[in-house]
């Protein structure tokens, strides 16, 4: 395994799972990312990322209850594991550190 | 599309997804795709949504979604194959009787199937050697006069061919041909009789016969050009002489040899020894001042083949031809001739047509044979299925253990299929041996079969044989394999009673009933065909054929041959005739009475004045022909009763002296004879007349008054050889020719009889197997009954009753079926036919019952006789 590095898109997906709380399943994740980032997200991409995150141990998944929609198929709900949370924290603190190093005027340009 | 499917994603995409996707992620992945699909249906419409669904399914085909254990699974089944093979062979070896019944039954059935495959492949290979054979077609004529049924001919008119060449576009090449180019080829003192076809100059553009010498494109242009096959050329010319451009005399005309072709291959429907240019025929006819050569109704001896240009469709040509026939038909009130194109590849197997130029086996016969053979192999397959299901009670435990150890349904299924295939491959070996035995008998069934078929077994065929054996194994083993693979391990191991496991076993009875019904139908058919054959031979034709010998003159002078045989004392009477009647060939011409619009076909034979008394035809009124010199114009006719009835001429006596118009000749009726069967007895009696036209006398008929027929024949033959050393002595007794003419009945009853024997054997084997099995499984029950006081007789009745019932049911189905089939389908059109009697119908039933009773009885008797102490001892 490639270690526990978190790619950019992986990070977005992981954060989205965290924001969606108990409603985090693939289609919903897809929609949420589209809404926030305003970019087209393919289901296939999200799927493979979820699969990878699960392999890395950042998320857990469970099948939900069967419903009448989706042709009776159950949804797979995801939640962020402890390791996932820790990694998110780590990434955030690394970013924050970098942010703090940036001289103030540079950002006022925007 | 229905409303429901509007909300369903594409079914095949779903299947595909289910096939490749790992089960762990299949459910939610599919669910996601469904959700997307529903959303897309609303936003983008049904069509688009289905497309996207397909794309998505394909896109999800990724390493992480694909089932992982696929390869592993394949390896295990490969390893297991060895085990299946071993257990199968052991199981086959353990049940020697059942395996023998299976192998032998299948082999018998398969042997005729192999024959069929060989036959079929050979017939299919016919005419394929022509380049672009798929573009070569023949014009067939459909001839209809008045409201009579249309007749189908392979021949057409010359004018049709000419107009095709001139008016129809999109034809690469076309050739007009005419049969009956016959004559003696003379070169120096050598005289060789040859026969062939007249063919127009494009012959070699349409067909791909191999030209060895000469220029194929010019060989058939000039009149009196002849193309010889290498075989014929070798007969005429001495070795070392170059035959090309030599002059030979045929029919007293000088012909130039313009090309040498290879002898037509065996699998060509067209066979010839020589080709004469069509211009020869035209020049011959103009010398004879035959004005009808381009006639629309001159369609009995000519043929037209064409090669369509690439891109031309049959429909286009047919449309143009329909226009031509419409124009030409307008000139005739009562005759309607239509064209139909027939692909050359279809000639061998196509419909039965009159006036074929070459060989044709006839599609109908082929399909009937195929059907019968199919029935035989079906019966053999049933045997296997039946016995396997019966035996499967014993194999249930094995299946249970395998399942407990972890075998899947598919593995059990393939195990039993493999077992069936092993049996069928054993059978194939035996069947091939049987095929080699059968082949010569089949080829000798009828002379025509020998001419058209060789039944060479090419290496390619072995592949088909092998595939066929696998298919048989697969189909025969299918049902038992399904049944066994469905067993639940827990049930089997707990020992739930067998009857519960195999509640569907009624199928066995159904299969047995079908087998015996088929056997019965076969036997009944064979006996009816045999009776019809006997009936045809014993039929009173209306004249006497005993001891009448027909000799073909083959171009010799009638009077010389006559004087030759008058000198032989055993010959009591001599007459002359055009051809033999009642054996199938018919000569026809057009006949009218007073109304010029009312014409019909007159079938006729030309005879001399001695013919009618010799053949003992009964004259109802008038007189026989009188002897008259050769040159005198034909002016008289003797007709049958049907003719004067057809034209309402009146009584036979009134008809004498009236004139009939035959082929535009006025002929006076000088006699009326009683109706007789001039055609085959299955045809009715129509207008028939005897004519006196010395030009058409091709046969001489001798009445032999001697008890030593063989000796007399020898005498006659040696007299002929002294007289004409060139031509073979061609003589046949009338009765022999009649027998030959009805050979199709004899072929039919031989074939059907043989197949009946096969199905009978197979079905009896099956019955034997079932009886043995029943006796075996019920041996304890029988012993207990015996201990309790049952008699042996009552035990036999008990065991045999069930089977005998099945036979009774089969008979109840088969007898009416066979009767109906023959009465209303096969013999319906035949005018004269033997009645189907109780003997034919019930004889078969009796045979089946006897065989069935012996088979079942012997087994049950053995079981009933067994000593209860022996069978009950070991528990």
C-alpha cells in the first residue's frame, strides 16, 4: 500500500463524508461535492476513491436498510474511522502551519 | 414498449454487471446506478438514460470490481475434471449391463446419423466447384394449362433464354443448353457412341469446368463444333494423337473438335461426355424445317443457366422475366408459363422437378430421411436419459457427499454431462464401425443412389462426427445432470425417501411411451409401404406384359433387327414401339377435337400393327393399324375411352371415322381401346392414343415362348453382337422394368423398415434396462410378498402390469396416427392404392407387444423365481 498519504480528491471525499454524517453514501457524496466545489464529479471516480479509502482504513462502510427506490438495492453508508479523522486533523494542521508562514500582504491581492 | 420497462435499465447491461461484479459490492453499485438511471430518465429522457446506464456499466469494469476467484475456479474445475473422468469411467465399468445398453443403443442411433451427416455434406458439396457458384441460377418453368394444377419443370424454352440475353440487364453471362445430343462418333474404322449436351458459346463463362486444351471462349461458337471430355477423347483417338482441331463424324456430319475439357467432377449435377455448339442444333432444326424451335411451348428439352453480375438481385431478374412471360403468354389462351430462378447450389437438394438435365436427389426425400434419422437418435437419447434417471437414485449419495465437501451445482452438472459425453464418444467409435457396414447397403438400395452418391468419408467429417457425438452426449445427459445437480445435500444424507427426491419421475414413463409410439409408427409405415409395393406389382394394367422383352434399337434399322430375330425360334411374336409404357416416362402432344380453343395433352406411344394384338389390348370398336409402307404420311390414331369421353365424341362406335387434331395433324380415329394404365398406377388415366409414326419407333418388342429364359437371352444377345458390335445389347423384360419403376416404394419400405428395426431395437433395449432396474430395486419387496404367499404368476403380473400399460397407451396413440398419416397425407394423391388393412396396423402392435412381453417377462420372472432366503438374508 502506498502508505497513508491523502490525495487532494481523497481529502475532499473524506471531508464530505464527515459533513454528511449518517447520510454518506456514494450518490449523496457525489452530489454534495458537486454542490460545494461546483465541478462535475463522476460516480465512477467517487466509487473507486471510496474503495481506496476503505483499503487505507480511513472509512468504514455498512449496508443500510432496503428501500423501494433504487430497484430495492440497499445503500452502502460510509463513516470516517478514527484513523481517517486523525489523518484529516494532521493534514489540516500541516496546512495551517503553512498558512501561518505566509506574509499577510500576499493574500490581500485577491 | 411497455410502461414498466420505461423504468427499467437495460436488462443485458444489468446481466453483464451481475456477471463481472464482485458480490460484495454488486448490490450497492447496482443501486447507485439505478438511482442515477432514474434521475437521468427524468432529466434526459428514457433513451439517453439507457445509453448512460450502458456506458456506466462498462466504465465500472475495473480491477477492483471484477470477481477475483475466477481464475482459481477454473483451475479447480480443471483439476476436478480428472476426478470426474475417473469416477465416470468407474461408474460405467461398475454397471456393465446398463453401460452396454447405453453405448450400444446410442451407437445404433448414431450410425444412421453419421450416414446422414456424410450424405448431407456430400450433397451440399455439389456444384460448389464453380467459380461464384452463389451467383449462378437456372430458369425453371412453371407450366399450367387451363385450370389444371401447375407442373414444375427444370427446362425452359429457347426463346426465354434468347430474350434473357437480349433484354435483361445485370447478367454477367448466360448459356442456353439442350439435352439429347446423341450419336455415334466415327473416326476411321472406330465407332464410339457418345452422348452430350448442346450448349451455346457462353457455357464456359457460366460454368467453371476445367478446359485442358483449346480456347473456351470460342469453342462453342461455330456450328458443328464439339468439345470432348478427356475421357471421351481418349476413347476416340489413339494415344499420342492430338485431338484438338481433328474432324470426327457424328450422325454423318463432320464435327470439329474445338476443345478438350476435364470430365465433369462427380459432384457436378451436370454430367456430359461431349458438348456440341448450340448453333449445331439450330442448323439441324432449320434443315428439318422445324418452325417451332423458337416456340414459347418448346420448353421440354432446353435449359438456361445464367451468372448474375455482382450487385444484381434475383428479384430484379425475376421482375424482368415476369414481364417477358406475360408478353408471351398473351399469345396463348389456355397455357400459362411462368419463370422461376433456382440457384445452382439448390439443384441437388431442391424441389422435385420434371425434365431434369442432370442429377437431383430431391429436397423432400432428404428432409424426410433426416427426420426419420432424427427420430431414431431421439429414441436412443431417451434411452440414455431414462436409464440415467433410474440409476440416479443410486448416485444420489455420491452427489450428497460431493456437495458436503463443497461442490457447486455447476460442478455436479458438468460432472454428469462429462459422463454422458464419455458414453457418447464410446458410442461414436462403435457407430463409425456400423457406418462402414451400412454404407454399401445404403448405396445399393437403388441404382440412382449409386450414380449420385459416393459417400466418401473425408477427414473433415471426423470433426463433425466428433462434435455431433458431443452434442448427443450433452443433450442426452442434460436432464439427468439437471436433476442430480439440484439435489440438496442435507436431504440426501438424511435419507429422505427416494420417491420424494424424484417426484418428477413420470417423465420416464412419458419418454418410454414416446419411444414405443415412434417404433410402432415406423413398423406400421414399413408394412403399409410394402403392401403398396406388392399391390403395384400385381396390379392389372389392362394389358399383358409377361415374357415380353424390349430391345432398344439404338439407331439400327428396324427391319434388319426384325429379320434378325425372326430367325430365332423362341421368339413367337415381334412388334415395334416408341417406348415402354407404364414405367414412368410419358410422351405427350397437344390434342384438339372440333372446338379449336379446347386443347389438352394427349399422351401417346407410336407402335406398329403387331403391337396391340401382342400386348393383348382390348379393342372396343374399330380396327388395328394396317401394315403400310414407311413413307406414307401419318393419318390414323387409336385412342382410349378417356379421350372420347373428354371430347364428348360419343360411344366408341360413333367415334370411328372422326378426326382429331394432334400437333396440327389431322388424324382419323380408326379404333378405340379399353382404358389401361399407360402411366404409373398412382396417376389417373387421361387421354391416350396409339400412333403409327415409323420415325419414332425406337424399341422392338419380342414375345418369348420358351421356358429357358436365360438361354434364350444369351442367344438373342449373341445375335445382336454379331449384328451390331458397337452398341451394347440393351434388353429388359417388361416385368423387370415395372419392378424397377416402383422401386421408390421398395426403397421406402427398405429404409423405413430398417429404421423401424433400429428404433425397435433401441426401445427394447431401453425397456430391458428399465425392467432389470425395477426388478433389482424391488427385489426385497418381491421376496417379502413371496414369503407372505404370493404366487410367481401374480408377482410377474404385478411387475409387468405397469410396463404393459405403457405399451397399450403407445399403441393407442400410434395406430390412429400412422393410419391418418398414410391415409390423408402420403397416399392421398395416389389414384390406385392398396387399402390399409387391419393386418398392417395390428401386425406391428403384435410384434411390439411380443417383444415387450418377452423383455419384461424374462426379467420379472427371474426376480419372482429368486429364493427369498437368498435375497432377504443380507440386511
